[in-house]
């Protein structure tokens, strides 16, 4: 982690757009699906054809409230405004958004290390279409042709605006990561940054020391990975410091992050609210959820990541740094219920965590429907020594693919049987005897051959041998 030059500090506030996981769009019945054939999920409303009228999607309101509650926001009566500007991805020439009264007012988010970041607001708005620029650099400027796909036009978004409470690039990343975890846990969003369903804009300014007024900020648009959030914020703070130390001034503007070059550059000077000629959307009534509705939404919200991490920490006792990393990602992927179920069935917590964070996490979406008891039963067999680690992983794969099953039957069908006492010793001696040249090189100190012998022994035992026992067997024979 690079630090800022002596005496300088940075101030960062993030604006995060997240697409909601509704079946349909915000103001029409078109499907909200990522990756469909371009311009197939469209209608007069989301194309902005004359006379088309928007109808608010109740599920989107519910999801927006879920996000608000998950971020400890004040959920309030709100209304929609038109934000007017021209861009080819927006056929109406205005975006329906919320302006002075957002559905979610002030709240906060606590980072895993305890630092609290204020949330200014989290409002509802519609997404724009998607343009693809062909030729040139892939940006609109200098491109040969531009294609536009309106499938995304009108997809519900919640924009979450943080207070300027973030003080380092690593903290900006941690905020985005925790927010993504919370969004996924709320069930309102899938948090997939690589699919653009969560996009981050970072506002960055710098100042000398901690007690000076905030400096002029620049906004970096559309960061689509946690890594680029951190890199872009760091780069931008250093750029501004260099500029100021050179006697220059920072101009408030919107900048673009070039991932390959590792640099930001000017997109446009900052527009002000009055540039957008905001005015109340005349085709929509105010949103006034009843307190019963809000209470129902609240009662359906599961525990948030912080609480679920705490549960795993208590199961592990004193987790190592590696285990902390594992449990962070297990919770983020919503797999912690597997660990909890396995531990409840008698599996030791570190084994439950490791297998979940490796085998289950690697299995993608299918894992959501896997029977946690079948996973637990497999790990119990491994713990009892009835399956080696390799065999246990193979049985787990089968359990995952089938969504469950009886691990004993799977192990039997795969021919996994426990090795008889002394069987490993026999195989070790046989393998060594069959490769005398390799063995003498190994004994002379060629450590690379460790892998060669381990592989041969694993093959001879069909993966049944315990890796630690193999290593120990080789070690005693080598030093004999
Ligand atoms: P605008 O209305 O121009 O978008 P906001 O006041 O809504 O401005 O702030 C947008 C974002 O910029 C918020 O996330 C806020 O925390 C952040 N921000 C505001 N001032 C600064 C500053 N001086 N340095 C860094 N971030 C800032
Ligand atoms: Mg703003
Ligand atoms: Zn539509």
C-alpha cells in the first residue's frame, strides 16, 4: 500500500449504483434480464415513445426499502423527478430519478474494522440503455460506429451516496466490498460488478492535514471492480497532490479511469444540479409506503454480513488471518449456512470453513440448492478418517452436482475404501523400488522429486492415501 506524501490526507465519498433483482423493469413490464439478445426486452414505455405512461413496480420499491433498512436509513415518503439531458442511450432525453426527497434518507454502514461511514441517501431511479462504441479506443470519442441496446433502459437502480467519510484508497475498497456484501444479503441485488449490476463512482479530494476544510473534488466514473476502486482513488489523490504541490489548482470535474494505463483523465467538467433542469415527474404519484409494508419488509430481511461473520468467528474461536479471509468471502457469497450446518452436525469448524470456501465456493450458482446435511455428512466421514482429503473433495463434487445424496453410497460407488493398516507402507516401498534413479536423486537432495513420488503413490492408491501420511512416509525413508 503506497502512502500519501507527508502531511497530506485524502477525503473520499462513493456513489454506488446497484441494479435491483426484479423480474421486470421499474416502470413497465419488460423483463429485467442481463445478457439477452439486444433490444428484445423493450416497449413504448422504456423506449420513451410519445404517450407512453410509466407505472411504478412495487417490487422495486420493496427492494429499495430493503437496501435502506440494511443501511440503517430513514425510510420516508418520496417522489420522482425528471433529470433532463441528452445521450443516445436515453431515448426519453430524461431520466426518472429522485431528487429532493429520496425513498431512503440518512443511514450508515460499519466496516469490518469498526469504522462507520455515513450514508447520505439511497434513492430509486431508472437505468439507461447501454452503448457500445466500435473502433478507436472503445469510447464514444473517435469511434467509427456506436451501437445501442435498450434492454437495460428502465431497469431499476438504487443509487447509494456515502458521506465524505472515507480516508484512504483501501478504505474505499473496503466500503465497496462491504456494501456489495450487504446488497447481496438484502436479496435486492446480485452485486455482480463484472456484469455492471454494481457500479462505483468515486469522489476524491485532498487537503494538507486533517483539520483543513475539504478540497475541491473530482469524480471518477464507473469503476467496475474492487481493485479499480482502490487503484483509481489512490492514483487520483496522488495526481491532485502533485498538482497542488506544483502550485496548480484542482478543477472540479468528472474523470474516467483507464484500467490498463492505471490513470484517470478528464471526461467533462462537473455539471451542477441546475444544468439538469430537474422538475417533478408529472406522470407518477408520490411513493408512500405504509408502516405495515415497511415492517413486513424489515421482518423479511435476514441477518446482515457483520452478524453472520460474528457467528463464524464464534464457531472458530480465535480465527487465523487466513481463516478471517476465508470467512469474509464465505459470508459474502452467502455460503456461511453450510459452515453453520456442518458444525452443528459435529464437523470441526476449520474443516467446515476450508471445504466451504474452496469446494463449495468454486461451484458457482448451483451451490444455492445443495443439501447442507449431505455436505456435513461428507465432512464427518473425512473427519473420522473414512475418506482422505482428496476423496472427500471428490465426494463433495458429486454431492454438489446432484444437489445432495448419501456420501457413503457415493464413496462406495467411486470405489473409495479405507486403506488397510500397513497398505500405504507397502505401496511406498513398491513405488520407490520401481524408480531407483529418481529415488537416489531425491535422497541426494533433489526436492522437486517429492511431487513425483507423491503423484505416483496417490495414483497407486486411487487418491485414498492421506497426503500427510505420504509425506511422512517419504521423509522417514529418505533419511533412513
Ligand atoms: P453532487 O450533488 O454534486 O453530486 P453531493 O454533495 O451529492 O454532490 O456529493 C456527491 C458525493 O461526493 C458524495 O458521495 C459525497 O460524499 C462526496 N463528496 C462531497 N464533497 C466531497 C469532497 N470535498 N471530497 C470528496 N468527496 C466529496
Ligand atoms: Mg450526486
Ligand atoms: Zn418496457
